[in-house]
C-alpha cells in the first residue's frame, strides 16, 4: 500500500458509499490521488478505507486535505491529549469518567450538528477498538431521499424551513446548559431549508437533521408532526442506506451536508473507541429555488 494513485473505488451497491482499497492514508497523498478521492467522495457521499493504521496526527493530516478542521467548544474533555481537533467517540470510562461521547446506546438518524448555522461539511470517524457485534453505523443518501419523494410530499416541502433543536443530543438527552421547553415551536436552534443545494455538486437534497424536536417553521404543531412523520417514513423505507460493520483500522468519511447516519446500540461491557475529526462547514448552503 502507498499514497499513490493506483487504488480502487468500489461502490457498496446500496445507493450510497464506496470502499477505496489499495491506499495507505498514513503516507503523504499526491495531488492526483487526492483529486480522485475528493471526486469519489462527492459522488458516493461516504468513503470507506479499511485496514488503516493511523496516528492522531495522520488522521488530522488526511482530514485537513479537505478543509479546515472544526473544534467544538465544550468537547475539550473528550479530546486525546495534544489533539484538540479530535473528538473521542466511546463508551469507555476511566476511573469513572467517560473518555468520549455517545455511550453504548442507539444513536437515532441524524446529520451532525444540523442545529448550528454552518454544520460541518464532513465527519471522519476512525475505528480503534470495536465490539464483537453491535455498534454498526448506517448512512442514508439524502439526494436519493429527495429524488424519490412522491409528488405530494415534494409539493409539501417546497419553500419550507425546519427548526433544528439545539438542546438535545443524538441520544435524546438534554445537553448541559439547556432547559426543557413547552413544545417544539419554542425549541432553541437554527432554521434551515428542508431542501438544500450542495455547494459543490449543485444537487438538491432533503435536509432533516433529526426527527426529535424538529418543527416545520410556521406550521401548527399537529401539521408539522404529520408532515415530518410522512417524510421520515419515506426515508426509513427507502433503499438508499448502507450499514457499516466496523473493524479496527476502518476510516469512514461522510459528506455531512447530504447524508444522515445512525448507530446501533451495543453491549456496554465491550469497548468501542473511535477518533473523529470534522471539517468546518464553510459555504452557506443555498436553498433550492425549486424542488
Ligand atoms: C458521530 C456518530 C456514530 C458511531 O461520530 O457523529 O454519530 O457509529 N457516530 O459512533
Ligand atoms: Mn453523528
């Protein structure tokens, strides 16, 4: 393996994701190789690199090829020493203190940090320790979710915005420094169009963020809930999902602007340790004028 250009790109066959094989990402990556990887990422939305041996410095160096790294305030306790740009995603505790976030429970479908003005463009998740079973991560293609919407739903989302609650995490728990609210029409957060256009590909995609505490801005609560239920039912029944069974040494990179992901729960008696970087969302993602 090397950082050259003779690697293969093979689609998963599930409507999202491709595995790139024959490349060692701890080696410096030439321009041409980078360009091919970047193009494959825009095309397949999720890239899978198996059998890597990456130090935290390697992970940051590869991530940085795609843009500026994001550092989330409040997550400092969950960064490996000397690497504030990395977030540990883990159920492991040391001396009673969690070393990372997300525990061992299910993480419901979500886009990372959809509740901020400029959500990260990408997340890169590198597996160090993996339980024998469980903890699989699934990815959904939100271009395909929009493309396959029935006309009536396509009409219903046209021009609408969603409020993305900022006060709960993907496990549904209230975040520190947030208060409960009466109903979702007063949830704190930011608004994004339900349909957003990818800044590089120019293609429109459905942007749902997460189901819990979402609100279709301006709609009565019951109307908002019913529209969201129909959209989510459509997404969950679609065949544009790839489910990844992790092995140590896997690096996955997803386009956070046009995908959602979820994680299966796993046995909390086992260790799961991942290191994650995120790329800062730079360009505002404009709403599609027409769906
Ligand atoms: C994340 C995330 C899922 C997983 O890191 O953003 O949702 O499988 N992780 O750990
Ligand atoms: Mn996530």
